[in-house]
C-alpha cells in the first residue's frame, strides 16, 4: 500500500486533531507516503480508512471528544473494525479500564487492558530507552513522556514490547497501542507496521 515517499497511498489515515501531538503523527505518515486527514468533526470521519489517536492530556481529550460529538461515532467505527493506533493518551482513551482516571473520563473500551496514567512520573521524569519489539529485527528507540503503563492485559491481547516488566506496545484485533511516542523517533517502523494493517 505504501509505494514510496513521492507518491501518496490511496488509503487515508485520520489523525485525531483535538489536542496533543497530532501534527507529529501527520509528518511521520506523510514521510512514509500515506495520505492523512485531520479529524476534528464527525464529518471528517467519512473519508478515513484508519485513525491515529495521539498523545496529549487524556482527560482534556476525553472532554473534547464529547463536546465535538466525535466520541460515539469513533466508538462505533472502532467496534466495527476501523484500524486505530493510540499513543500515550491515545492508549489511555482506548483502554478497557483506566485505573486512576477522573470519574467523568470516558474511554472507548476498545482493547482489553488496564492502564495507569503518568505511571513513570511527571514531565521532568520523561526518558528515552531502546526496546525490543517482537516483529522487528533491531531495537526501537522509544520516547516516554509522562507515559502511562499497561498494568494488566487480557490473554486476547498480543504483547509486542515491554520496558522491564511493563507492557508498552500491544495489539488486539484492529487496535494498536503504545505507551510511548513513536512519532518523536526518527524510526518509522511502528507507523509502517500500523499502515500495513489497513
């Protein structure tokens, strides 16, 4: 599907553009020859074949998803099989359970994981690390910023990478999630892996 960086793919990947690091994902997808659509309204969903949910502030994103009337249409599309990739806050929003979320925080319940927000500390505690990804021949350099962690995963969830004992990259059917920010790495392999699933 991805031909080369000069020609665009016929598939369109939507990037949720309500808050957070959406422009970085758009740049990565553009660099691998994938057409993108920023998603801000329900109307933007009509033209997409997949969706990226970026990092940001998960409670703010949760509120904006509801105020923009995007939450229910996105939930319906995910449960109908739309490929979706959530990074950091995006992973939190896709989780089945948020351990330390606010009472009014919504999630899509799209992947059977329990997530702890800000598991590694505050912004000052952000770090980078090389992680081994099951399907890659060499390590991936991961950037963790106020990162969540998966504290529990159902047996239906495929664990693709860990940092120490913590699951940091996982997939269940059409849903891929990462604790870290692959869009901030020069390594494009995780985005390429997601695009191949479309």
